[in-house]
């Protein structure tokens, strides 16, 4: 009898925690969107980076430049 009450209480608290956690994530995403930041659902950068700029900085391990054309 008491075991069911304990299990029900744990499930209720876990559900409330999930709702509050989801609301917090939603608020963070909305704040980031309002600030003009680009993040995915995990809070990480989407990778909206200038690829050509980064590719120019990367060199082979031997230090020799290779032509892509």
C-alpha cells in the first residue's frame, strides 16, 4: 500500500521536474533568439561559421600547402 504511494510521489515529482526543465530550456532558446544568437536545442553553436575562413587556416601536418583546384 505504502509502496504505491511512494512510487506515485516519485513519478509526480519527476514529471514536475521535466516540465520545469523543459520550460527553462524553452525560455533560454527564446532569449537566445531575441539576442540574435544561433544555437541548437542543446545550447551549442549550430556551426554557422565562415567555412572558407576556417579552411584557409588549416594546413596539412607536413606544413605543405595543397591546391584544391
